[in-house]
């Protein structure tokens, strides 16, 4: 099985320091949904792993989060793409849970759900250090995109070893699909 794990805000859709609090605020980054479609066409399963502390902060509820994700799924399908699953952490940093990135709990849940090992070829794409750290600790190959918070993340440094940097998700997908062996498990 070929699998790739994507962060949501700043990778698939535009990010906001004020949080994405409604379906109307969810706006795809140009080319991201088409990039997911290209992954699907190449046999990849696409999973989203996203921190959503806005739930714990009371900025939106689970029903609203589900509506945001339904809009994402609908928009992806209109672009010929399929997102296999969305894993999210609704907790705040103060909750000290295992699922909030940079901890790898969501990645372990993804591995369990899909009955795979993340070591040896599963890519994770994020725009923040915590996205990459969580994936790296779980065994994923880290890819930083410069959309969202990506430029600030790159400027701060301290990226996990082997992190590859690309302008956006479309460029990551171009690289993965042109790779002689691709990324698989």
C-alpha cells in the first residue's frame, strides 16, 4: 500500500492565525486538490492528520469541524481526488494528550487503522515543525511546504534530519511521482 499523510491547514487549504472556524473559511490552496488527485491516480491513499485545538478553545464545535471536513471532501471529489481519512486532535496544548502534534499519537493511530508500518517510505507533508516532528518520530519521511507557516518554519530551522523542502503540495507530489521507486510501504 502506498500512503501519504498530509497536514490540513497550510498544506491543503489556506491557514489563518485566527483558525479556520467555519466551512466558509476553508479555502483550498491553488493546486492542492489536483495534487491529491494525482496521488490517487498513482495508487496512493491520502490521509489527513490535523491539530484542531479550536474545538478545545470553544471557537467551533465538532459539528462545525465535521462540516469543514465535508466541504474539503466535496471539493476534493470535484477535483477528482479522494481523501481516505481525516484524523484530528481536538485538544489544546494544555491537555497534554498523545494525539496532538508534535507527539506522534495520530500517526500511530493511522498506522493501526491501515495496518501498516510508517517506517521505510511513508511521506508526511506539513508546514510547521510540529507536523514534521510527529511524522518523523513515527518513521515518516518529512516534507516541508512553504505555504501556510512553511516559510517561517524553514527560517527558524531545526527541521528533522532528511526534511525536503518544496514550494507547495503540488511540487511535493511532482517529486514523489517522479522518484524512481516512489514512496511506499
